[in-house]
């Protein structure tokens, strides 16, 4: 597997967290199955080589989009590809959907809308450009131009501030105290946050903590109790329950490096 990430420009950093590119060589007799885990942020996905299909619970495959949005999610999905593949992804900020597409994040939470459904002809044009690009540097230029053209002023700066605080604390923050910090009633804060981010602040914080744990935990040979403590879980049982819900794996299996269907990014 070849995996590469790129940081956004300063102009786009408030809407893009990073870009990623993944390529793999696959033989038809040994298909690649990839499991997507709970994620606090939406992603723009472009399959420029090798179509993926989604696996249902009974392991039957269903057609998936060529280009589209993998919205923020608290559910697990599985995808399969039987040929060489290439993917260009844009890892967006949690509040990016209203800014880029003019719809509440809540409308597409846990969904996989394709770009044509979201953007019509503009989605077709972008898909064609990304598919025909000679390489990922050209795709990066194309997507940056698209994002800059669609970038609008976000009307809820307190939601942006809240997501930044939740990320900074790795999801370990009291929501009531957070709403007070933003000078909003808890009810008003939770309603606006859910509309623009797709989850309540509490649910979002749980997913952020899970994501932070996946990406940042480097301590070798740590016990589950140590990991739970380091990320603010009440106890080991609570930690295991959350981890299984958001990944489908026991954390011991995941952190041993033996979780199948998971790409361990370098």
C-alpha cells in the first residue's frame, strides 16, 4: 500500500484538515476488504482507479459511489475491491458540509451521497476532472480550486470554536461548561451544534476521543486499563464498550496490530 498525506493551504485550513492518497495492488483471487470506523469528520472521496463495492451484513456486495461524501459517522461499514485501486480523499472539518453544500450535516450523517446527487452538473464536472487528471498533484490543484469557489462564510462561529476545543481536549470536556464558555444556553448550543456537525456535542466528543485514541496512542505494551485512564474513560469496561461500538473490534485485538480489514496508516 502507498499512503500519503498533504496539509491544506492556510486559506483552506478552516475547512480541510488534510488530503490523503492511497493506492494498492490487488489480485482478483485475493480481494482487499476495508472497514471504515466511526469518524467525527466527513470526507470527500474520489475513486480514480478501481471501484469499491460495499459489503452488507450477509457479505453481499452493493455498488458504491465513484465520487462522493463519506459523511461523519458513528457506524461501521465494509468495502471490497478486487483490482488495483487509487483513492484521493479530502478529510474535512466537522462543520464543512453546510459550508460547502448548503445543507445541515444532520441531513447526511451516516450516509454516502454521491457528488452528482449533491451538486448536479457541477458534481459531474468535478468527477470528470478528477478522473481524468494525470496525477494526484493535478487532483490536488483541481480540488483546491473547487473548494475555494464554494467556500462561504460560516454563520455559526461558536460551533467552529466548540469543535476546536473538543479536538484540543481529545473529547474530554464537560459539555455544560463548554456551552457556558461560549455564552450559550446548553439547549441552544446542543441544537445548533447537532444541526451543523451532525451529532450532539456529547456524541461528537465520544467519537473524537475514539479517533484521538486511534491516531495518537503510541505507548507500547500498555494495558487496556492504562489506555482507558490516559483517555479519560471511567473504567476499562466503559473503554472496551465504546471501542467495540465504534470499531467492531476488541481494543486488545486492534492495538496488537492484528485487526483484519483495517488499514494501519503509517
